[in-house]
C-alpha cells in the first residue's frame, strides 16, 4: 500500500466529508470536524490490517487527519465570528498545518525511496556513481552477534570446500515480475541435482525477508522461478541452495527497482 496515496487521499476525504456534513444543519462544527477526521482514520486502520506499515507512519496519519479536521473547524469558527476579512491568526494556523503535511509527506518519500537522484548527487556527492539515500532499516545487535559472524565465516569455508559453480540469470529483466533461472554445477562441471533452491527478497538491514520464493527444478542442476518485486527501491536478493534441510550455498545480489 502506497503511503503517499493513503495520506493525501485521507486528507481529501477529510475535506469532502467536512463540506458534505455542512448540508446537515443539525450537526455542529465540532461534530462535523470529529466525523471528518475519524471516518478516514478508521478506514485507514481497516486498510492496514495485516499490512502494518510501522508506528511512525501510523502516527503521521493520525496527526495529519485530526489536524486537518481541527483546522477546518477553526476556520469555520473564525468565519462565523467575523464575516469580513479573515484575521491573520487562522491564516497562520492554516499555513502551519499545510507546512506540517508537506514536511511529513517529504520525509515519508525520502524514507521509502530516498532523495531524488539529482538532489542526492548534489547534496551527498558520488563521484559520478549512483547515490542511494533511502533508509535501510534498523539492524539488531544482540549478544549473539559474535556467534553470527563466526557462523557466517564457517559457512563460507564450507562453501569454498564444496566448490559448487552457481549462475543466476534474469535478475536484470525489465518489469516487476522477473523470470529467473539458476544453474548449479559441481567443481567438475556436472549438474547438481537433489537441491532445494529458494530466493529471499529483503530490504537492506531488515531482520526478516519480505518474500521467500521456492524455485522449481526443470532438469538436473537447473531451477526456475518468477520473482515479483513488491515495490520500488533497493532490495537484496539472496539465493539459498539446501540439501537435507542444510544450507550448502548462499549468495546475495543487490537489486535496484526504479
């Protein structure tokens, strides 16, 4: 679900509901504002069931929807008190909340997709190379960090001893759905069968993969699957080859989806 769509779509819903509720003369401005702010908010909560976007994103939606309803209520009250030219106070209040919405929307965009490349290149530099400034997530560091490093080194040693030759093609295909093919050979060049192959798609720094894709064997040493990338941005594609439930090979490649 696109955060920018829910944020600005909810703002539009707040405005439409507040104006539409004005046709019911028995509703007070306070009740109109409460309904206009709460109905889009409850709808947003229903949409994110099973797709939790994070407490920070939810908090931004709560503050923006309720603040927009509050601004509409304040403007109505000032207009009732002064039918002539609007005082500078409601203008300042309106400008403040509009600025708040724009800042929140900008931060959400940067957090999900990073700065636009021309701005990132100018601000951060890059010596002519691509610059990625999206937030990669939080990396947990517990007491088992040293054990994890030792385990990774041991696994790398086992893989070098095994000597499998692994080739993956199709990752750079256009579109969100990419047909992939993996070929596995031993150190003598013969195909390796009886292997369970799977792909894990995750954001850099994420604790758990976003998607796990099992690959099917079409012939000895050849495994295929269709990878559907759920969103734009920077991804890590990890290939795992297992035999008897034990990982015998894993490799990670970076994928950038515009």
